[in-house]
C-alpha cells in the first residue's frame, strides 16, 4: 500500500491510545480521518484536531469512498463495521500493519519489551525533542509536549525530521509489522502466555523482530537481562548494551530503579544518534513522566496522596512498589489493584499474591476481563485469601465507590494510595481525589 495515495481513512476503535495517535498522524498529514469506538482514552486530542468520531458502531459509518479501514486487534470478527468494510472490498489493515506502512518512509526507532516500553518511548522522544532532532512520535500513553509555549499531553507528536519514535508491542507478534532502523528492547519476560504459550516462543518473536533490521541496523538491549541476551544471539547486527549507560546517580523526576533502566536505553539511543552524553542526561532530568505511569493525581479529602499506575504484571507491580518506597520512605503504601485478564491472573497467581502482600494495605477489585470470556475458576476473592497468609490488611471490595469510602475512613496525610491495573481502575483515582 502506498499511503501517500490515501485520502480518506476510517479508524475502527479510534478511542484506543495507539489508534488515536495514528489517527492524529494521518490528520496532521491532511487526510480525511474519522472513526468509531465505545470508549476514548484521548478524546481531547481528537476533538482538538477536529477528528469526527462516532460513539458506537453502525453500518452507515462505512462508505465506499473510504481508502483504508484501520482496526484494533481488540475488534471482534463479528463487528458490523468490519463486516461492512470487507463486504465492500475496502483495504482493511490492523493498527500494527498501518503503523508498519508509516514506518517504511521513516528512520524508525522501535521500542519494545515486556515492561517499561511506554515510559522508555516517551523518554527517548523527550530527549530527542529537547536536543533538536524533531522526531515524529507515537506512544502508548500521554506525554507532556511543549509547543509554541504551550504544554499539552499527547500520544502523537508531529516531527519534521526523518525519525519516527514508536512504541512497538509484542502482543500477537504485532511488532513484526514495523520496519525498524533501531530496535530497543527494555526486557523480555513471561507475559501474553495466552498467545505465546511459553517464554521460548516470546524470545523467538523478538528474534524475528531483530531480523527485520537492515544490515546497518542497531539493536539496543540490556545484556544482563538473560532473555534479551538470548534474543540477540547470532543476530548479525550491531548491538549496543544499554546496561553500560545505567547511571544510578542520574537525578530523574520519576522514581525507581526501573526508570533509571529505562533512561539507560534512552542514553544508548543518544550514543547511536551521536549526541553528547551530558546533554542527553540533562534532557532526561526534565522528563516529567507519562499518563498512568505512577502519575500523581492529587490527594484525598483526608490528605493521602493519590497515584495512578498501569502496572498489571507482578514484576511491574514490584517495580512500582520499589519506586514508591524510594519516593516516600516514611509513608504507608496502599495499593488498589484491578487484575487484568483471567488468563494472566491464573498464570501468575502466586507471583501476584506474593508481591501485592508487600504493600502495607491491599484492596482488590474484580478481574477486568477485557478480551476474555468469564472464567469462574479464578477470582480476586481467591487471591485475597492467599495474600492474607502474608498480610492481614488485604480486602476484596468489588465496587469502586465502596473502596473510596474505605480509603477515606482509614487513611490520612501519612499514606500514599496507588490505584493500579490496565483496565478501568484509573476512574477510582479520579473518584478519590478531593478537588474542593
């Protein structure tokens, strides 16, 4: 597909964070863009760019003059708009496939890995923008971007250079659609086992991605991460070890060892770009974080600090805990966790139970099923019983409003409350914050 010939694009699932970013990119390029969804993660950005959107799906939205229909992998095969597009014979591409088409004309720095890829993508983008390289950016969150003296939160940044900085997800091997010049791997861990089955298959997919690099391509990887080391074995491409750039004294605004490790990947990219290391470090020191990555939301009416975090894997939960302990060594930490997917909860049940018990107080809501059907063999109630073996301050409360009441009854200025998960738990953070 020659995307330069596309005039009208329809996004099925435009409310998703990645989909809305891609829609904004096409809008920026002067295309006729519209789309539909049932929920919107960056509605403000779409409204500001005057992108027409539909709440819900209807056959009438799909017309013969559309040049391409882009859909998210979360779209079911029986979606009426998807069926209509195929019936009309319109070009239908997944989000990843269309991003792959975009990446063909760019010098693409693709950031992948099980944990930390969103923050690392935003860090690299922030660093490059600060140092005048003007990349185009697609990130799976909202990052702060200063333009014409105005600071806004966005998941897409239009650039003027040949560089594209793009978050690249391994789920269902979608990153294999990308055409990278640089592959940055933050780490490789056991996740999405509902698709991959085992860690060996996950590593194999990263090997496939690295193999897509051109002969002069570069892979940036932490050579102390065992799975990442396996992925680059025999890759025949230049390898830069991000661990060599880890600076434990780097004064970042975002806390935690994991963020220093994310920054080390960005500094490795600065080496590839032949930037001065001191300049790159100075740029990273001003990085202010991203949406839902230990994001400070405010305080409760009793003075407890409220943070919202996207962590949904045991290792991410532990990284957030360590970062919070570093930032608030004298405060009690309360986590309100919404497990994400029945399959992930079952696969990592013992790990989830162990790491959540390390917080001072634990609340669990119901499992957020997302794309999965109900599975009665696993529940938050079962996990709470396991957590209680190591921490009696553990409670299963399904309703957000009931948790909010409990938090306001039991916390004060000596507490930090963290809402956590990849589902709808962020709504509870907004409910907890006292605005008056």
